[in-house]
């Protein structure tokens, strides 16, 4: 912006650059960042925005930076633990229905063919 001011004058290019950066900053702060953090910390976008605004009001820039991780930590601590998978009788996990691929499935672990004398 300063470069634009000294190279082309105040009107119209410098004003256009200032408006562009202001609109970009607003779009990033109110549209993009809440969606990215919602997916990252598994919280609704409105909650992320509210937490960031509250943190910024209380502690300024440091509050904004610290508020979202603190809120995500509180959410994890207060949420119930995930349900455990039922264990099989031999102490391993029960099968979920999908069979894992093994060397035998791909043919690499097959026994030598006895009819050919290998």
C-alpha cells in the first residue's frame, strides 16, 4: 500500500489496493478461517468464530491465537470417551467385516506346487 501511494499517487490505485486488502482480510477472517478450524478442531464454524472473537476481546491478539486450541481442548476433555470395539475371545479386536489383504491373497505366500516337483 505504501509503495502504491508513492509510485502512483493516492487516487485511484492506492484506494483500490486498500479496499482490496480490506475485503480480502474480511473474507479470510469471517469465511475461510472458521471453516478451516472447524474441520481441524471438529467444532462448528460459528463456535470457532465466537471463541476467536471472545479471546480477542479479552486478551487481544494473544487471546485470538490461544482461544481456539483452548476451546478444542475443553471440548475433548468434556466429551464422552469413544465407544470401544468389542474384543474377540482371543484378546484381539473383533473383525469389522472387512478382510485385510495378506501375502496369501496376492499369491506371493503360496506353497510350491507339489505336482511339478518344486
